[in-house]
């Protein structure tokens, strides 16, 4: 009986911690949406060569293989909805410098992606999504929406 109760308790704790972890990325996505509401331009820098780095935001900007600047007026959070959803689906992750390959800047906010766009760093916190953000950013619908 005690073992069964312990297993149920552990299961409930695991479920609760997963729920809380998901809420952290959701709260960060909501914060970014508010910041995007104040933005008029989104700048995207994609670094395509290999190497560990680390690369700070200035180096990513200067050495980016692809640079996109997109005006969005008062509609930036709507334009970036797929990126916000990608963050909402991510889990908290340990921040480690290196392998930076995508930088998105808007309204004094920098979002850095590592490891082929799976690790997201924003406001000093990191998250990981098994799906890369790269396919979202490089799609024609994202650029010309």
C-alpha cells in the first residue's frame, strides 16, 4: 500500500513539475508577445557555417549568412505567432554558450537560438524544443506573410 501511494505521489509530482515547466515557457512567450506589440521592425540573422562559437549578438549580426529585416508596424506579435508557439512548446533547459546560429532582434530584445534552432535563449533563460525553429524562419510564409 505504501509503495502504491509513493508511486502515485511521484507520478503527481512529475505531472505537476511538467505542467510548471511548460508554464514557464508560456509565460516567456507571453512576455515576448507584449514586447513585440511595441516593435515596428524585426531583424533576423542566420549563421549557416559550422563551429562551436560562442558567438555573441554582435558577431552573429556581422557574420550572418542571411540577414532579414522585416517591418511589421503594430502587428509584430501576430507576424511572429509561429515563433511564439515554438517557444510555448519548449521546456526549460540549461543555458550553455556555443553553437549559436540564429538571432532575432526587436524592440531591444534579443532571442538567440542554438543547436540548429532547438535551444532558445531569451532574457537570460533557456528553453529547448525538439523541433527546430529554422524551418519556420526559412519558410516563404513567414517571410512574406
